[in-house]
C-alpha cells in the first residue's frame, strides 16, 4: 500500500514516515506548498490508498485524508487508533519511499526508492572520512523531507547514528541562526539560496557558525563568488556536493578533502562516477561529457514507467544523469551544465514542459516557451516567453503568475515574462531554447 504524506518538517511527519515504512508500506512524500490540483495529479499517478496531511490545504485531496497523531486540522479527521503492528523485516529491494522528480529529464515521475537504496547512501555519508556524524551530532533539519537531500541526509542518516535532529518547518535565516545557538547545532545541510539569505539578513552575527562542524551545500550549483563571500564573512567553508533523487541522493562531496570551489568534490564511498561521450565511451580526465553514476543507492526506477526507466538505467546498473561534467585527474567532479532543460529554483527542480502546459491554457497566450536564467538569490528563476492569442491583448506578468499559482507550486511560477511575435522553432518542430537564453 502507498500512503502519501503532505506535511512540513515536524515530529508528527517524522513519526508518520517511520511508521509507514516500518509497517512495510510505501511513503509517498509530497511537497506541502503545492496547490491541490498538482497534488491530486500526483496522487492519481501513484494510486495512494491514504493521505496524511500535516498542514491545512484548500480543497479535499482524497476520500481517505487524515491527520497524524499530534496534529489537528479543522475539517480533517484524525488517523483512527489501530492495533500495534510489529515492524516488518523488509529486504533491501522492498520499496520504502517515492518522491516526484523529472526523471533525469522530462515530465515529473515518481522515483521508487528501496530500503537498500536509502541505507546504502546513509552508510556512504557516515563512512565518508571526516564526516564526523555520530551520537553527539546535532543536525538542524531545514530542508523538507519531501526532498531527498532533506530526507536521507539530514533526517535518516542522523537517526541511523543516534544523533539529535532539530526540526525547522520553514526556513528563516534569523530563526535558523537562533536555533543554531540555542541547540548547539554541529551539522547543517542547505542549498545556495539559504547561504545568500544568511549573508543578507540583518542581525546575523559573524560568529553564527563558529560552533558548526560541517556546512553541506547541494541541490543546486554553488557559485564560487558566493562560496568566497560566505567564507570571508563567517570564517567557515561550505562543502558542496552533488546528488540526485535517483541516487538517494549523495554522489560526491567535499567532506574530508581540500575544498576546491567550482567543483562538487569527490565520489562518496561505494559510489562510482564516470564521464562519457555521446557514444557512451569514457572520456579522458578533464574532458567534458555526461556524468554516469553506479552505486547501491541508485533507485529502482520510475513508478509504472518502464520506458523512462530503461532510458536512464543500463543493464550494468549505470544511471544516465543527463548532467554534463568534467572529472579531473585527481578525482574532483565539476558540473558544466545541469540536465539540458531543467531549471533549479532554490534547490527544487522545475520542468519547463510542466510550466508551459499550464501557461498555454491562459486565454491570452498563443504559444509559450519556459527557460531558466541565473538568479543570485535562488540559483535560477523561471522565465516565460509567450506569443499573444489571436484577438487578445498581451498578458501581463501578474496575470500569468496568478494563473500559474492556482495550478503549480509557487517556485515553479515565472518571475519574468516576455511577449514576443514568434518563438524560435526548428524545422523538426523542436523549440530552440538556447536562442532565448
């Protein structure tokens, strides 16, 4: 059975997740800021048997929507009491969780992550020389559990070693800084927009991170300029790594090795990385190619989508990331480009096709193309190009944003709009996105 969890980082969320997976069921983790229409589509894809919600939603998701113990929401029944159930001794291949991702390209899909995928990547994190993750660790868990980085790095890896987790339901730099001081936080994993927020927020002391042993950064590229600015201000080095939902997630990190800004470090223990050309042949060191990953953390595939699974997983267990990178002679990986069309906003994946499908439904829009552009605060921002529907006036940005917010998560909505006479289309019918970027 698949049980969806739509909640922020709270104790009830963590208990629910552990209860579902311990009982041998599959936890489907959904982003609580998504509009009901998007959540309904995701629930339909996975065929969820029940939905646990920990935050108020505008609309009814499922006929069996309940709140977990310790959570009260008006109009929603609490989860009924039931008999105590002994934990299931699940094998490594038994599905544990599903999270929505694009696959490594395309429309969002439900990635199937097994118990073995999770535990192997947890062990890779723990075994990394210099990780220092143990019973005395105090981890500030800000990244959402519906994000693989927050789920398996901040939450489950810490529980595995018996450490302490400080949960923060939503990120606020001032609140986070106070929590670091109050709880003696020793480990914090975050995304680049968080580091920028710490720099820009008033009242953040220069010694805020003096007691933190490790600051890990991932989910989107960390610009070297931001890295140096953060180090010069706070006196600590951000340890950038690389990973994907499909790899559970850690592939590389800077833990325990000299930091080389502009790279994402070296492969974690038990993780193989190679860079290949268009024919699948491994390229020499310092040459550019597609990043391929193989490990026990590589996922089981996409839910009920064998074609998409075969497109990214070969018979030898190598995952095609669709990310372009360079592997140095001494093993450091540098990202040249993310998956070709993928936009990463504050660490969250935005798939242009999904946004375009919504925008084109607006009555004033004829055609549309969505791209990403660099953004200092969020990594990238969503930019929409539209043509005007016949007989209609040009749409305004506010109109498009309001239309999208009713159908998409806020971070997927465009923050910039360009009305154009025509869009660049190749003879094959393929949109030439790079001409717009």
